[in-house]
C-alpha cells in the first residue's frame, strides 16, 4: 500500500515577461495498516489467539529512520458495552455486595502493542489527550450510581484492574517490530473470552515523541459451529426454541426415570 504524496503548486503570474514561482509543500509521513484476517470465528474449542497487524510507513525521513526515532503503537478495541464494578464488604463473616458503579460505553476488550515502553515514546500528557493506554481510556459512569467523587475515583481505578485480571485488557511493549525501514508488524493478544462483535484496530505514528498520524481498520469476531446455530435459533425463533427446550427437558427426565427406577 503506497500513499500518494500531496503536492500543492502555486503559480503567480506577474505579467508577460515575469517568471512563474512554484512552491512545493514538504511530504508528510503517513501510516497504513492491514490485518492478517478480517474475520475470526469463535467455536467451543477457541482458547484465544494472537492477531498479526501489518503496516507500512510512507514518506519517512531517512535520517530519522536510521536514528530509530519513529515509534508505532497499535491497539485493538472491542465493541462498547456497559460494565458494573461492585464493592464487597464483610458482614458477620459473610461477603456481600454493597456499593456499585455502572460505567457506560466501555471497550469490552482492549489490546495494545508498541515498539518500546510507553514512557520512552512520548509524555503522559500526549497519551492522555489521545486516550492511549489502559489507564487513559475514558471510563464514563452513568449519571446515577455513585455516592461521591471519592467513591467514583476509587471505582474508576478498579475497573482497568479487573479488566486486566480477566485478560480482556492487555499491553505488550516491544511487540511492534520494524521488518524493514518502512514495514512493521504488530502482535496483539485475543483472549479466550474475547467479545463477539466489531473490533477496531488503530495504528498511531510518533516521531521524536510527537504524534503525527493515525490509521484504522476493522475486525469482525463471530460465533461459529453448533453453538452459533443454537444461539441464532434462540434469537430468531424464540418460541419454538422455548418449546423445544421444555420438550427436551421432559424427555430427559422421563428417560432418567426409566434408567434409574427401582423395580
């Protein structure tokens, strides 16, 4: 994939005997990405996988390339969902849920890979502005559901920790590698519990700590096999599915009674 350079030529005529002046704007670096596959099928035997993202850097400065001062960050963000964070307290020796906060429009999954450690690429301020990194995602609570700003801050801090523990969020430093001066490859983790739906992959290009460009593409994760057919039947033919489930339960109970009855 080769991005065409945009050249602007301005010609000013100052009369019949005057010469034309041409001004050419400098090229700007761009980044393009593509996925090893655009669809991943989830079956009962799915145990997670790695997704390879290929990319190309166009109009790069040769000097900066030789000095290794270009950095790439690639993320794969899952569909947005609501997520509830609960606090458990112990009462009379029993752990029970007490407070909870519901967050809305939260990425169900989030994988990040970078050329090197994030602190070596740019400043925390730039990451916060771009919303890059697990700790810089905007965790938006619903209008109600929390008692104080202190409680909200505590629950907001707990949300990424829970996602990391569930392996739905991950950050892999050094898993973006340049294969040549312009081509690179990123490896992203997809856990066994990766959510179904449309995922978006993005690549961010940095030069000397300065953010330059962003490129995006999409990935579809779908259910497949017998589980998918059952899921689709339950949604598209809910009445028939319910009747079949009841009939199957009756037949199973009747057969169990025949097998284990005492004569």
